[in-house]
C-alpha cells in the first residue's frame, strides 16, 4: 500500500464511489467530457483501483483529472455502482493537497476558480453575484445580460428582487452574522487550509513561469491549448 | 405477477411529497439570472394555493458551485448545509425545498453519506457547533422546487387561464424538457420518475395540456460542468454540449423548452444567442429562438401572470412566439420597463436572433 492510495481511501467520496470496477467502459460511453476531451473515466477508475502509486502520481499531475464536468451521468449507468465523478473529485483534492495540480494546464485553473468562487462566498455569501459576474468576462450573458447589468437596480426591483438590501428575498445583502458564520465555517472545516495550498503552489508556479499574480490569473483563466480536444 | 413487480419497481420512483409547511431555500444562480421565477413560485403557493412557505434572510449559498469546482472541501459544504438545516430546525420546519438543482443534488448526497457514515455526521455536528453554536435536525423531507410545481399541478391547472394549447391550430403546445443532471442521476429514487424516465417536468406540462416531445439527446447534460463553464478557456465544453442538444431537438420543432435547474435554464437560453452569433444558426421559427422556461415560469404563464412582472424579459431568447401561440395578452411596450413604469433603453439587438 502506498501513500497516494491510502490518502485517497480516507476520502468519503472514494469510499462511496469505488467498488470493484469491471472495466466495461459504460461510464466513458455516457460521459459528455469524453466526447469533448481526450478523456476516459474508465481508465481513471482503473488506475486508482490498481493502486499503482506511480500511475496515480501521473494522474495527479495530469490534465486528465480536470476534464470531468461532475455531471454524474456515469453514476446512473455504472453496473457496479461506482461513481467515476466522485473518484475524480477525490483525485482533484489530493492533487491540490500535494501541489501537483500546478503541473497541468487545466489544474492551474484552480487558482482562478478559487479566487472567484471563494471570493464570492466570503465577500457576498453567494457562489455567483452581480458584483463579480460581468458581461465583460461573460459575453455569452448576451445583450440582455448587458442590459441587466447597465440597469441593475431597475431590472431587479421590477421582478421583486431586493438587490443589496437589508431584507428577505432574492439577492438581499446577507446579514453580517451569517457572513461571520461562513467565515468561521471556512476556518473550522479546512477550507482556508485548502485555499492556502492553492495560493501557495500557484504563487510558486507563477514565479517559475516569470508571471505576476495578475498575469498568472489572466493566463490560467483565458488561455488553453487545442491538444486537450478529441479531434486534435 | 410481472406487472406487480414492475409496479413495485416504479413505486420506488414515486415521491410522497408532503402537502404543506415548507422551509424555502433560494438558489444563487436563479437569484442572479431569474429571480422572478422564485418570487412567482412563492406567490403561487402562498397566495393562489394558500400554503405555508417560510424563508429567512439568514440563509446563504450552499457552496455547491465552489464544491463542484473543487475549491472547497466536502466538509465545508456539509457544514454550510448543516447550518441551513439548523435554520430550518430553529424556524420549526421539517420539510425543506431548495430552488437549485445543484443544491438539491448536494443536499441529497450529504444526507445519504451521513446515513452510511454516521461518524461523519457527528463530525459535522461538532464543526457546526464550533463555528456557529448551532444544532440541527435533518429534514424529514427534501424537495426541489420543481417537485413542488409537480405536486400542485392539478390545483394549479384548475386555475389555468391559458392552458398549453396553440390557439391558432387548436393543438397542444409542443414541449421538450431538460432535467438538470443533479436532480436524479446520482440518486434516482430522489427524483419523481427516477433518472431514466423523470416525470417531474413532463407531468407538469401534461397537466397543463401540453404535449411532451421526445428527442434523442433528452438526457444529455447541458454542459455546465462547473469549471468547464466558469473558466473562460474551457467554455467550449459547455457550448458544445448544449449545441448537441439543440441539433438533436431541432427536427421535432418544439414550441418551448422547460427546465428545472436554474443553471441549465441559463445555458439553454444564452447559448442559443451565442450559436446564432457564431454559427449563424437560429433554432426556433421566423428568426426567433426556442423559448426556455423554468417549471415555475411555465406555471405562472398558464395561471395568467404578466410575463414581464415574472421577469421573462431577463431571458435572452424572446418568449413572445410562445405567448402568441398560447393566446396570452401582454403589452410589448412594457417589456423593457424598469421599476414603477420607468422607461429603460432597450437591449441591443443581436445580429440574427430576434429579441423583440
Ligand atoms: S461503468 Fe463502472 S464498472 Fe464500467 S468501467 Fe466505468 S466505473 Fe468501471
Ligand atoms: S461525472 Fe465526469 S466522468 Fe462522470 S459522466 Fe460526468 S463528466 Fe463524465
């Protein structure tokens, strides 16, 4: 038994998500990520169940574990009640803890995700919030999205939302005591430690690449190569 | 005998949804993009059906999107959700309804995991006490808001002002549905009809007189994929999956797409705009797209709510072709008004997709 496999087995998602895999490939057949990316959940499950430490380390460094969309379509169909999507989540967690996520282009994107999402939660109490969800970085928000953004108070008020107000209802300002609760939950449950892992390893990688933090964010958020795609 | 067996299997997927007294939890995505849908649901259940739905301002995000983007630990998401259970417990409720499908999937996963690993539940109880000095009971019943619309489909249809009938042809409105993956793919027994034949949206549309139209990629993911959409560099994943669905449903000429997941609703709506701009293709009739409505928005239209009061102007794809087919009276001049009748400038017209 080795360090990676043992560590993975401590994760409840792996305890739940991995029974004996028979390598049938049903998960890959149903998987939307496998259709788009050079991705094969069957192989990932198989590597983990093989307990091959070297192969697991390769996975932790690879783009492969970052291709999954966590739709869980595979869970419904697996004849052995495995959950490849959950196995991938455990691998991602370990890749972050070990710092190996910065070895792959798709893994490095965790820096941008952490900044944006945990920023929204800790600053606003929402996963998505109009203060940071902007047409400029989301042009697919459309001309209507731009219109919402330009007329934000009017548009929300008309449909009964209470944007940024001290009230009950949609998009209210989350009360201070609830925000304090969220901050303490992050501290008590290890979210702050996980974020430290992400930021420290990302900073190291940015230095290695000769990029400032801002440049690094721009790079990981906006730029990707075609080699990930199936038809490349 | 075989029939009895089948009935038993099917009975696993029938939910005994409680009739009243709900603790309501909003969705981050829906509050941003379609807050009118949540408000309208509350108006229907409280004021048209006389039910008790409670909400509190102390509720926060469940953390689901951050959890599925792998930037917060499972324990963190569990403790945030345990805090929501505590808010429900403090308010004296036992039934919880969440407006978001990501939340619904995550709450279900957590409840199932705690059943299997009670030591983990004990740890979360301790976490919540340490962080917030709160204690909780788990809900006796957990529902998604589309379950609520399904549950009340007949009382709502008794109040229907505009049933799902095409007033020009006399035929039923053609409905395709898209169920959010996290509604039942992980835990089929948690969803009405299970994962393979979910009935939660079909049952609603049929109760209103619509015709459900099947299409090959009906169960395919909308492509959100969390990190696959949120990181700009990955967004092609999201777009490609939705594209696959549109190509698949197009030949069946649907009048409307209905959804239960706030995220899917947004993607099926906005990617139509992007596909029109990038591929030069529009999927609906006469230069319009295919309108995309949530179960709550559909119910509200059928019951005669004003389309702009419930916020349908916040969709990019124009809903007017559907309103016209259903014979709904509306004032086009009011579509882009602000609060209190204030006239706002219209959104810019897209290149191809007609918006108004
Ligand atoms: S569907 Fe299940 S058993 Fe088959 S390859 Fe995938 S994980 Fe293994
Ligand atoms: S959860 Fe991941 S591996 Fe499973 S079907 Fe979805 S994208 Fe594929």
